[in-house]
């Protein structure tokens, strides 16, 4: 565990090798082996630094930053770059920094390691729109890419207006992004931030409690809702949804005030900060291994121990939990808004108080499909099996497609969820009443 902690305390990013002579570099072919998407994961491969053709500016790639992920890379033409995905990425995630591209349309070629005939091939179905940014804050979406089934290669193109940029599979939500949210609302009297757990890599798992009196949960007759996002490293859109929900609850306005008065909202935007920092697909358990954290609630992973203890202590203090919500991002959901609902409820309560129906009314294009997405996994089942807490899983598409969702639209899903919860849990049907004075 000590060795794992040392490994995870560093962002798993490749380092540049010394440049080779130009003639030799132009003769090089991509030599990095294609890596699979199985859960076992090796550290990211080291890139081969290759210059562009004579007469053009050198293009360089790197990933030495939070959430960076890049395998080996090579400039194969004046405006064409070919790079591999690391094994830790699960054959999915990339997040790179590129220089020397101002005024150029760069074509990216990415060898695929997934089975393109399987359902998970929809992570790369030829309609993907990778994201790019010049400041890691404002993100744009590239035009849809193309998949060559025979060559097993995903190709996309970006025209850059500045010399350096960041490019990713979809709009990233990093540990730094979460820190920006916490800094923005650090002075809010409605927010309490605690450390749910400390990861093997020494990173805090931030636990946000939002209400009108976050330090006095026992006061008033308020309901509580627990939201856990990003059980696995790849699910950036899930964190954006949780971010939007937190912002809706923290901002000024009638909806937020009603929500804070009647509901204690617990939000964990990133349950796996080590995986996020290293650009890992799942939850890293060693230098060459990773697992679905949602399947590890019987293990002693620090994050799992922390979230289970928080819920157990809350319930043990006699405080009710009205809804446990897990936010996922699934790659094979390819429409603009499509959601799946995972139900862990008593037999007679199949609508979990109508949240799904009301959300559909607020977002008409939402498609809720009842049934278990991953039966037997994760935070929601733990809450239901141990404490009979109602719960569901809200899944948003992983990555952008033809009319893909922007950062604001992903946050907007969370905001709509906040409005639905405010309307639902502050209605007369759900507001508890105190016994009349003098009555038992």
C-alpha cells in the first residue's frame, strides 16, 4: 500500500525523451504496442518525441498535468499526429497538451484497442466529438470524428487558433476543477466541506454538505439526499452534473432557498481523485491493476470505507436518508440527453417518489429506462441493502456525439435535478409535520 501511495501521489503522465536526428525521426514508424482495455492497467507509456517535416513548426505533445493521459506519439506528416492510448486509460481516455499548432488544422489518428463490434465500441462510434481548450477552462467541441473499422483507427481534426492547447476525449472534470468550485463558494454560509477519506495517493475525497444550517443537521424537520459521482475515473460528465447540482443549491434564488430550508444535500463530486489525477479508466489498485470501484464495496478501499462510514454514522444518529443517488457516465448512451434509472426500492415504491417522472417533465428529451444498469454494484445498493434507503442511478452520456453536450449543458442537467428535488421534497405531500403540542 505504501508503494501504491507513492505511485498515485504523482500524476501518471509521460515524460519526453530527448529528440533524435530529424532524418531518423521522419523514418520512424509508431512502435508502441496497442494496449487492451481490460481492467489490468500498466503505467502510461513514454512518448517518442518526433519533429514535423522540414519547413514546418515542431509539434510536441505531453501529458504531465492533472488528469493527463497519453501513450506513445509520432508526427507522421506536416499536420498529422498519431498517438496511442495508455493501458491505464482502458482504451478510452486521452487528455493531452499540444504545442506548435497555431493556425493549423491538425489531424489526430488514434489506434483503437477495443472490440469495435461490441456495445462498448460506442465509446468510439465515429460520431465522437473530442474537446479542446486554450486555457483548460473554456472548452470547445471538435467536429465528429471517423472510425476506420478495418484499420481500427479513430481520426478527428481540430483547427487551432493558438499555439498551444489541451485536447481530451470529452470535456474533463479534474481535481483542479472541483477545487475551483470549493474556492468559489468558500465563504458561503450554506456550505460545509469535509474530507470523507484520504486516498492511497494522499488526496482528499471532498464531501460537500449544503443546507441553510450545514453544521446543525439536527435542527428542523429536513430530509437528506446523498449524491455520489465519479466512482470510476473516466466519468467526467458525471462530475459536471454533480457540480451543477451543488451550484443550484448554493446560489441565490427561490428554488435554492426552498431546497436548503427543507433538504440537507450531501454531494461527493469525485469519489476517486487518484484515478482522476492519473487519467485512469477505473480505480487504481496497484501499478498495473485497476477495478470498478462500484464493485468493491465489500473491500477496504479508503474511499469506500469513508462513504460507508459517513452514511452509517448519519443513520446511526437517527437522521433519515430519503434518497441515495449515484451519477454515472456511460459511453454507449449516444443521444443528447438519455438517462437510465437503477432502482433499489421496496416493491410498492417503484417510482422512488416520482423523481424520474418529474425530471422527464423538466427535460422532455430525457429517456428514462427502468431496470438495473449494473445490478449489485455500488453506493446505491449499499444504502438499500443495509439501511433500506431508496436510491437510483442517473447516467449521462460519456463524451459528445453529433449534437454533444457542452460544459454548461452538463451542469444544466444537475441544475434541473436540483429544481426537481426542491419541488418534490418541499411539496405538501412530503413535508413532515410535528405532533400537536400535548399529544404523544
